[in-house]
């Protein structure tokens, strides 16, 4: 019982500290997003694994089906990869290598992305995780990221040309998830940051949850100003200087030198 009381006292103290911090924060800087105008200037990319269509039977056979599409396409493009689960390790590695090398040679979208990233080959050490030669799940995760980023890059170049034809419109590209190449190191993030910066098209990573959004300070701050009661889409601008005074460094989540992610948090 004493431990429970100590926990309650500790929680009460922490809540009081958070309340004082909230009192020092200004009202959230909110911008309404007009749905109609937003849809006219934004493009998005999606990759669907398609496993649910076959009840998981493809996974058991070492086959993966991926569909890639953007909001600027008429129809998605399908890709099929496989890893024979009964092959010896060396044969399995060669099977995967042959598929990815052929993909980079025959698919223009992948070829352009690989060249932009400065890779000699997808299968070169340091580009693709070694686990991709051994586990279908690791291969699927990597290939899915590869296809999505290649499609994002292709769409960014399309939007760049569009903005030249329509200089009064600022296109924006959306990614479902954070700006990172999942399961890969900081070198990939650095290269991604560079090639998308060169396109001149803003790239926004839309994350459903994050450590920052789960922070009690952020949650209580937004609740105090009835932000969760608002209707429609809106954007909240966070001032890094204000939060850093409370020891909440926004760059802890995005844009840190040496991070696997790139960009800035919004």
C-alpha cells in the first residue's frame, strides 16, 4: 500500500510540473487546411502488399506481391518477388540477387532511383541488409521501401515539371510514414534528403503517431485549448525555441545529424 501511495504522490508531482509548463506555453498556432485547395496541389504514393487477397498463402510459398501507385497514376503497377524456402542458402542468395539486379536493369523507375542515390547495385553490401537473402519478411520490407521511395522520386520529378508549366501552383508530395528508409542507416537518409531537395518539391511524411504526439505535455496543452474538438483538417505549427526552453528538443524526433530520418518535424 505504501508503494501505491508513493506512486500516486509521484504522479501528482509530475502532473503539477506539466501544468506549470503548459501555463508557460502560448496558444497553439493553428492553420485551417482547405480540403478543396489542398487536393488540387498534393500528390501521394502508396504500396500495397496484397497478401490479404490470398489469405497469406503467398507468404507460405515464399512469394510476395506488391502493388505501387500514386495519385497521379491511372492504375497501380504490380511487382512479384519470390524466395524459394527449400533452396540452400547460397542458391537462395543468388535467386534474390538475380531478381533485384534484373529489376534495376529493366524497370526505368527503379533504374533512375538507383542512379540518383548513387548506388552501383541494389544488392551491393551497405545498400540492402544481409537478412534479405535469408528471410522473406526482411526482403519484403526492403523491397517495399525501395519501390515506395522510387515511386516518390518519380512523382517528385513529375511534379517538378508540372510546376514549371503552372508556376502559380506549389505541388506537395505526401508519404505515408516518416521520412526514412526503414531498417537502413543514416547514409540512406542523407542520400534521400539530397535527391529530394534537388527536385525542389516539398515532401511531407505523414505519421499517425509519434513519441512527441504521445507526450503528456503536448496532449494536455492541446486539450486545454480544445484542439481535439475542432472539425476538419488543420495544421499546428510548433516553435522549437519555446519547447526547448522546457527541455523538449523537437530535433530529437526529426532532422538530427546522423539520424536515419531526415527533414523537420511539423
